[in-house]
C-alpha cells in the first residue's frame, strides 16, 4: 500500500490521529507493507517517524526513495548535471526577480541550499546559503522558486518556458513553486519499491488527495482518494473513502483489516 501524507492520512494541522496510527500498525502486523509517499523531504517526517516500517519511504513527490530505517537514499530521479544552470537561465529570462533554493539527493537538511544573493527570501528555510552557480555540483532533486510575481500567475508561463526540462509543481509552502525532473513522479518511485518488494502492480493500492498523486493513483492496481480531495484526484481514484477531516483514510484502513 502506498499512502500520501498531507491532506490524505495527516490532518489539516499536519498531525496523525491515534486511530490512523493504530490502523497502520495493524496493517503491518497483518503483513501489509505500508509505504508513505509524500512531497516532504526525508528530514521532515516527524508525524510518522515511528511508523515508517522497514520497506521504503518515498519523498519529494517521487524524486527520492529512502530506507526508512536510516533514511539512506535507495534511488533518486535527479536533474541531468547541466540542467540546473539551464533552468536558472530560463526562469530568470521569464522573471528576473526569481530567487532559488534547491535540494541535493540526501537525507538531511545539509542537502539544502538557498540563493546566497537573496537569502532574505528564504528566511523560513533551515538551509545554508550558496551561490546558484554551485547548484549543479551534486545531483539536484528539487529546485524551488520564489518571485515578486504571484506564483499562481507564474506557474503556467514557467512550465511553458521550461518545457520538458522540468515539471512545475505547486508547493505546500505559500509563494513557492517546485521544479522536479520529468522522471520524478510518485508512480515511478512506487514501481521501483514494488519491484524491490516483489509485489505486482495489480496487487498495489494507493491513496492520495492532490495533483502530485495523480500518477500514483493512475498506476496502482486500486486507487483511493478521500472524498474531500481535489477534483483531479477524485476523478483519478477508483474508490472514494471518507473525508480527510473525518479520518477517512483510517476508516479505509480499518475496512481493509476486516478483509485480511
């Protein structure tokens, strides 16, 4: 089973209910591998830190797969080495006010950097600063963009400018856009994990609520979305469970336990 975190199994305040935690533990005890698939980086998994299990955890919307026992990177889908510099040029050509932060493949905040020329734009990020020119010195799994322009206004023109060089994703952090390699998708990461576990695609179940979950929902043998998910996730899912605001995923898990 692959399960998204924010908006899916975590509440609106980012916490995991005792009911959901107990259901995850019971599923694992019944022999069901529960793999969290999230947009969060590996160092921001506090709400589920005690529930990661020993199979895998998918982070950064599928850009990295980690061993949950020590968070070492098992696989990553990073930008080609020359792509970050080209992306920066294209973004700045569209919007000279753009500022950047980025994450290299890894398991700690040491893997993140913010644009040394505009560190004040990233005061909420616990990253060291560095010149943007250093971005491509290690495998880059995510580039973040902030701008004087409204990011919702900027998102589509930015995708047009970048073309196949990157996929533009809304961030959970207001005023931020995230850029990932086209190969970085929860479905690719889930396929990797399924092969690693020896599980057939048709035997997988995925739960998600947002546009970043669409690939995963369409890939899985069975797909589920909370009834208060975004419209695209509801359309992609084969089954709707109860709303996130009412612990709907916990109810799904409990119904699965009755069948196991």
